[in-house]
């Protein structure tokens, strides 16, 4: 789709650039052109027709090549497409499918249109399978399901990317195809992302679709569409896909720039009136389908913890919940800086087992009570035995949920540790010893197949958290077993 002469011979129509305004050009001629059609300039640069008027065609340019007035243009009678196929796995490409990782040409691809209507309701089905992130606070209190659309929101540099990479690491290890769309970020950050996935060993089951801040607004605008199209290819083959759109507030800003240059009527915060439609049409393409699933995690940037921004609230209304990274918690040193009280999941709980739902309810109730207790303590109130017990257990929970970006905690070992906390197994332990114990338990679960199988069978045998706690009070060998003691020594 880059040879000017071939399309000129094939179509037989030619146009000329009449005006050039940054990433937009206005073309006269081409009487057979239609909206969203791809055009090729005589320097083989590509563009897409945005609108048609009496004075000619409005074309969005995909590239930083200078388009001069008088430049020849031909239409292609084709829409914007990208090559999709299994050979994309392990690669980093731009929104037009051009490799960015220096590994050469990608072969065995077939073209697919990047802008289609979302699948109909009868093609979808109920979300039933959990999407594990490896982050205990999320998996226990704000669980996700495969096919869910969950907004990841927070200020810059509050740990959103770390959380997303943890999720990619866990899901790629479970066989999920992970697609990370980087929208208009710095080239150094794109390089760091690729190096992380390469070092983590998950790149072979991942695809990066990246546009940098130095690319043209047109190319940046295409990024999430290309990533979604690739995700749909794997979904159609019955596979589960995790799609990350990082971030949609940047996408909205670049679309606003294009719209203002095109002299469209500005709305709230100067965003164009169709910004909601643009994002909703894209995100609705994700979901759980009869053939496969696309779990979509769009990212939004807040400013000083404000969740009421225009784009942010738009995205909230078209997703199935949000995970909020709180700048205040981040400043206090909490990692991950997720605020469980302001985070919402509307679907994830339906993927949980009876025991997991029971644990989530108990944990949510306790965390609310614990937060009230801490606020009450600010008034210098005298502490009774009950309050001391709640504060002690809450402090140990805070230590358990303190999780660095390179650490993954499986759901079953998380439930077992919570059961041990409620059973009072670490009630006399100091914080340092308690942290060491839980780290050893997580390590044992991830490295010893026999211990993992024993824990899994134990968790599977209970439907009630209270019954599990009662058992651990009688027999706590899974938490203080000979294996765990041997690890300590």
C-alpha cells in the first residue's frame, strides 16, 4: 500500500494537495473518494480521508514526511489495514505493522481492517473465568474476569505500569496472548518496556504496538485500533487475549489536536463532540465471546487524584469498573498504591468460587472497620483490647499487601495466609518475622510442586472462610510445616 504509480494505474484518478496544516492536508480532485479511504502521496506517504466537503478532501497524514502544496495524491479504494498473524508474537511494531525491534520483516501475515463495528450481543457470553494479576490486593478485593474491561486510573508515576507488567507476566505465563499498546510515549519508555518483557521471558507470548511522542498525530491516533485488531485475530481463534491501552487520555489529547486543526467545533475542555463515540466504539470491541475473549485494560491519567475529569469519567462509564492508584497512598510509601475503597469491579466477583467470595466479603468488611479505627486513633482515644486486636491484624494485612513490582502472589496462597492471620497464627510474631514467614510461604508455593498441590487441594475443599479458619486453628501444618521450617533454616 505504498506504491503511488501502481494505484494511479489501477484507479486512474489523481488529486493535488491544496493546503497543508501540520498533520492535515486538503486535497482537490479524486471524485470517487469516500470517507476513511486510504490515499497515497507521490512520496509514498500514506493518509486517510477524514471528511469530504465542497472545497475538497480533508486527509490525515500517517508520517512526519513533509507534504508540499501541489504534491500529487491517488486514492486506493481501501481502508486502513494491518497485517495480523501468529508471527507477530514476540515482536514490537508500529501502528502500521512496521517492525521496531530490529529483527527484520514479519512474514505470513494477512491484512485486516482496523476500524470495524463492535460484535453484536448474540456473539458474546457471560464472563466466567478469572483474570489473575498476581497482585494480592486486586485478586482478593477487586478481582477481574477474562473479557472484562477495567479502567486503570491514577496520577503519573504512581505504579500503574508496574501493575500492568505484573499482570502481563502472570497472564503470559498462563498462555494468554498479551498485547501492549503504547500510545504516544517517550521512546526511552518504549525501549524499557520491551527490555522488561524480554528479560522477564514473557515477550514470546506478547506483542507491543508502539507509537512515540515524536510520531505524527495520525499514527498515534491509530495505535489502539491496530492493537485491538491484532487482539481480535487471536480471539477469533478461540484464544484469551489481554489488551492494555496505555494511555487513553493521551489518545484523546492527540485526537483533540487533530480536531482543532480541522476547525471542528470544540466542546468541553476543547475536546471534540465525538470523543465519547470514538472511545466507546473501540472499547466495545473487547469482551467475552463464544470463540475467545479480549480483556481490555485501558489506562487513564488523573491530575492530583481527581477522578472527575472529562475523559476519565467518559472511560469509567464505558468500562466494567476501575482500579484507582492513589497519589496520597503513593506519597506515604504504600506499594502498590491502590485505594481499595475507591476501586470498583462490576464483573470480577461473578468469576470467584464460593470461598473466594466469602474471603472478599470478610476482607472488605474488615478493611473498612480498620480504616475507621485508624481515623478514630487520631483523636488520641484510649485503646481497648478489641481495638488493639483490629489494629494489630490490620497492620499485618498492610504488610502482606505491601508488594513490590517484581513479586507475584498466587491467589490460593493468599487465601491460606489470610486464613492464618484470622486464625491468630502470627498474633505473637513481630512484623519482621511475620514478613519473613509469608515470603517463605509464597516462595514455597511457587517452587515446590508438592507443597503447591497440597495447598490447592486444601483450599479447594472449603466453601466457607470461617470453616477454613477453624481448621487452621486445629491444624496449621500448611503454614508452619517442616518444609517451611526447613526453608527458614
